[in-house]
C-alpha cells in the first residue's frame, strides 16, 4: 500500500464503541471504546475493611488474556493441557456455560506461560479470539459453536514474536482486523470477513506488536490506527489503503503493547525499553510529532485521558522496580502530580474514579483529579501475578491470575 496524506484537517476524533454493545458490557480489550474508560458505571467510593465482596471464583488455565463481557456471559480465552479454550462463564454465578476447544502446540520462548495473550472480541452474536500461535477463531456467543478459523502465521508467513501473537482483533462493520505481522507478504495488518473468515485485504510490510488496533473517526473519515513492531500506521479500515505512517519503537528486545490513545486531533503513544512517549498531531498532509519524551514509558499499560489530563503508569512489570502513576497535561507536558513507589498496574476509569489493578493482586482506587493523588481504597484480591487486563461491567470487576478468575462487586448500592 502506498502512503497518502489525510484528505481533510483532523479536527475531531472519537473512538466509537463496538457495534451491538450495551451499557454494562465490556465486549473487548479495554472496554466499549478500547480506551479503558466507561461512563456507565456507578461505583462505591468506599470499600469495607475486608475489601469489596467477592461474588464468585473459577479455576482456569494459563494465559495472559483478560475477559470480555456481553449480556449474561463472561468469555475467557485460556489454555488447559494441550487445548486453547474459549470458555463462557455465567455472569451471575461463575458456572461454565460452554467451552470451545482448539488444539495448541504453542511453546513459549521467554516466559513459562503457554496460554493465549489477547483478550477476545465480542461483536453481536460472535466471539473472535486470536491465539498465541496466530490462529484466529470465530465462535457463536450463545453456544460456542465454531464458525471458522484461520492460521494467520501459516497463511501470511508471520513469526511468533517474543511472546507469541498477542494483539486483540478489532471489528469494523463486516470485517475483523488483526495485527498479524506478515511482513514478508505485505500482510502486516489483515482484514477478514466476519461471516466466513476469508481474507478481504492485507496491507503493510510490518511485523506485529502486542498493541491492539483501534478504529476512530477523524473529520468524518474512519481510520484504523495500529501500533506495529516499529511504526504507527493509519489505514482505511474498509480497504486497507494507507493514510499515513510514522516510526515508533526500536529494534532489539523491545515490545510495543499499549493501545494508541486519541484525544481531539492528537494521539498519544507510549512504550518502555527506552522508547518513551510521543504526542502526535494529526494534520492535513502528514502526522507531526509534537513531542517525544521519556515522561511516560509504559511497558503495556494503556494511559487514560480524563478532562484533558493523562493518567499513566511509568515503568515495567518485569523489572521488579517500583512504578510511578503520573498525571500530566499532554499538550504542555506539565506534570500535575506523580505517585511513585507503586507496583506495576493496569488502569480503568469509571466516572470520577481510577482503578489501578497492580500485578501483585492489589486493587487500588483513586480519584480522577489533577489536584493530587487521592487514594480512596486498597484491597488485596488475589495472590500470584495479575498481569492480565481486568474488565468492569455493571459494577462487577473481573480479574485473573495464573490459576483463578474472580468477580468482585464494586458497585454502589
């Protein structure tokens, strides 16, 4: 695909929710808008001394993938034995409703965990799941019956990356789009027909990252925004035609994993490994790097933007060193405040509060304000490592470690 400039000035940008999602659902990675923000939740701002009540717990298999929630089902992609499994749990009781099994021979190279990395995507009556081996599955939401599958690593000669494939699919209309990484076949990003799994288009000589793509509207034009292994790319989601690209990331043992965040006619990117952050201005003919700085270097946590301020985790989960929660103005880089000494965390914003799920199993709640760090609660939910992205749906908070998935009540009653 050949580069071309924007056709109009990018004055307004909004990431739209997945089609068919209703209030109280968390149907894909980072929620309805893929930005970790939900305004449909009313959470309690104080917890009992014993912590928020646990509603249910389920034994699960390996993997780094969090859940997606739609209607009465909580869907998890995990591995038990030699099978990757899509399992639907009852939202109220935690009982298994159905399980779809897919044989897996994935062998991790760096970490021990051999399960899926990508959060499944629920669209309408279908679930789309992308395995660590690069296999894309589509099953029925109500029954788990398989509709189709594709082996993207085989079909597009993509390699497995450091940790296997891990970029969550995004659905746009009748297409499910995946950051595949078939750079040798000009199939860095590939769109498949949601009904049949057939290839509709492929584009770009890009290797894959672990960052999930988003689709957004800029000046009444839809754009697929994707952080690949070494670039930030915008494509027409219906055709794969390239709008623009700009370098982001660096060669060597590095990973891009945070989702791009859009605010107005700007986008914020962040990565660790000495890469830092970039604030990009989306213009008529090109994308300008307004600034690049190590102000925010997040290994995989997607920052939250609330009332024009960025709330982000600066640090790495695998380093063992403390991380810092930072609140700053992305236009000026002015730091409103910072809270050092935290465990690495993933973030969700719900109305006026920020939820920080630490990788040591502790959930913290703070107020979303530029005035300073104000902690509202702290509770230990799980032992082990809670690196998988949590979900929040209808006041229920879902989080997993290596062996267990729990549902915790955070709603105001």
